[in-house]
C-alpha cells in the first residue's frame, strides 16, 4: 500500500485540445497478490524406468522420463493426475486533484476529425456493425459542423478551479494445471491390471526425448505405447480457469471563465459543471488442456470395459484399440463469458456571455461575466453495455494414425464431435452400434455505448431549434464467429454387428442415421 500527496502539475489532452492543471494531488495505490504453487516430482533414468505398485500407482504433477523404456504396472488403478497452481491479484488506484486548470480547445480541429472519421466509416460499410458505426460517426460530424455554423467556438481558452477524483480496481484469479508427463525415448507401457487407467491432462510420448525431438531407436519397440486396463481407460482433459473483474469511477466539478472565438466574434462567459461516471466489467474462462498420447510407432489401447477419450488425442504410426464394452470419443469445448456496463452523467453551467469589442475590453468583459449567476445550460448523459459468450473447440478429440487403424468395440461407439481417422485410409472399425453428433461452436460479443450533450439554451423553446447545439455519438461492436466440428470416421471399413439395435437407435432419434456420418477428415474440424 502506497500513498502520496503534494503540489503538482497535471496534463491532459484530447483530439481537439489540451489542458494543464496546477494544484494539490493525492494518490493511493494498493496491491494484493498471492499464489499457491505445486512442487512437481521428477523421475529420470539414462536407460529404463519401471514402477510396480502392489495396489495403486498415483502420479500427480510428475515428470517421468527415461532414455529408453518406461513401464508402470499397478495391481489395481493407475492415476496420472494434474495439480492446480492457483494465483490471485488485486490492484486499487485512487487519485484526487484539486486546483486550477487551463484548457485550450479548437472546434475546427474537432469538426475536421469528425468529418474524416465519418468518411472513413462510410467507406467501410459491409454489415450492420459497420453501418451502425457509420451512422454514429455521421451524426457526430453533422453536429460538429452545425455547432460551428450556429455560432459555436472555433477556438477557446478556459480557466477553471475545481477537483477531479478517479478510482479503479482490478482483480483476477487463475488456476493452471500442472500435468503429469511420461516420456520414453523408445517405448511406454502402462497397465492397471484389475482397475482403471486414468489420465487427466497427461502428456504421454514415446520415440521422443524430453525436448520433444525424435529419437533414433531402430527396433520393433521404437515409438510404441501400450495402455491397458482391466476395467476402464479414462483419458480426459484438465482445465485452466481464469476470472477477472474491474470497476472504475470518476467525478469532478469546476467553475471558471471561458473566452471563445467564433463566427460572431469574441465572447467571454462563465463556465463550469460537474460530472460522475462508473463502469464495471467481469469475465471468466475455462480452457481445456487435453491429454495426448503420442508415439512414432504402434499405439495399443486395451480395456476390459469402457474406453473414454473426453478431451484426448491418441496418435501414432498405427493405432489398435480393443474395447470390451463402450468407446466414447468426445471433444470438450473451451467456454467463457464476459459482461461490461457503464453509466455517466453531468451538467454544464453558463450564463449569457459578454461580447468583447476590442482587446482592451477583455478585462471588463471577464469581470462582467463573473458577476452573473450561471444556470444549467446542458446535460451530458451516457451509458453502455455489452456481453459475450464463448463455446469453442480448440482441439478435436480422436484416434489418429498415419498408417493402419484397427478399432474393435464390444458395445457402442459414440463420437461427440470426435474422430477416428487413418491418414492412409487403412481403417477398420468393428462395433456393436455407432452413435454420433456434431458440435456447433461460437464466439459471440455484442455491445454499444452512447453519449450525448443536450443543449438547454438553444432556440428558447422554438420548434426550429428546440435543442440548440445538442450532439450525440456512440459506437457498436459485434463479433459472431461460428464453427462446426463434425463426428468423423475417415476412409475405411465400418462394420455394425447389431444392425437391429442400430436401426432402433436411429428410429428413436438417439442418433442420426449412419449415412449422415462425416467420412471426410478435411471436414472434421
């Protein structure tokens, strides 16, 4: 926590001018952060690593690497788990300034910028997003030119006394998985004899060194991976999570005198006003860290019951899977949502200005202007809001081989936007039944903001100019990106053993017809 106060100078700028403030300034900053990290374990060997467990083999946030072979055998379960590193951050900044501010502005510059921006927006019209922004920009350009034509200032100088206050806070938290890695320079074999083999975000590789470079073994075991379980093989993704939020607020008030130069001459008038604004935003996101089983040789999966790839990719030169009961391959999407909102309001003060006939009259005009009682001459409302959602598959789950693919399933094979593909087309899938469904993903955001300056002095209630030099501007943002991830079985042979059950599933609407299954790997993702 840090606090500072003292006498200082404050600078500001905008598209049409700049300001310099002199006065007392006070700032306060507060920072809180913390972390909970996991110290991973490491087991390395220049030749082989063999782990035998009389009951369960549990590895969490572990790194196991052997220059040749890695073998893990448990009488019951093998669990390759991830640990979660957690961190949080919070920062608060507060600033108060009270003093005298001198500001210089140009209505000509502002008008020129508005016209140029409108021309650019109109030239870029392609959809409702750009059409809306072009309309906002054109409105602002018209307002700026109309203001000049009706006696608005081409240039102005103001001196005001007042204060400004700003406060902002930001917080975030994150959970990042520390996954288990198993690397064998030649081969990897993992077996849960009577239980389950579970991998949660694990990275299993054979035929590679710890830097991910291929090794040069040249024998029948080179690059081979064997995963075997008496019950189930569960290969699932780990999750990384983040949450963020922020809040801002500001307020201020001022009173002084302004000198303006317009088409009608030079005028002096009191100026002042007050404003306040507030905004907030928050978002959260979940990202999948898929399990990968990657070998340069033969990959074998064998389960007595079910095999699940829910956020997992198994790839090798050849892939053989023997599943006692059901095979389920499901791609898991990243998800997120975000929301933001803002509101602002203010008013300006003025009174009839004193016209300056010659430079010598300036002092008297200023004195006369300050002797008048100002009234509310304008209102400045504003608001904005936005929201968005993400539901997006970054990596498709599946079994992938460059050569032969041989999959035998005792029960049902379910593909939830998953794939079974042999890049060579040498594929055989034999299963009791086959169910499949595609996934429609999206990244969406829609938001807008509008601000206005409502003139309460112009026209004195006449129909011709009821709101005088009222101006408005805003922006609109739209993002709508879509994806289609298709359940896919690549080129090859599919054999359905229980044709009656398959027909029943299709008739009941529990799956699309087999003829609707995508067979083109290029259209899978």
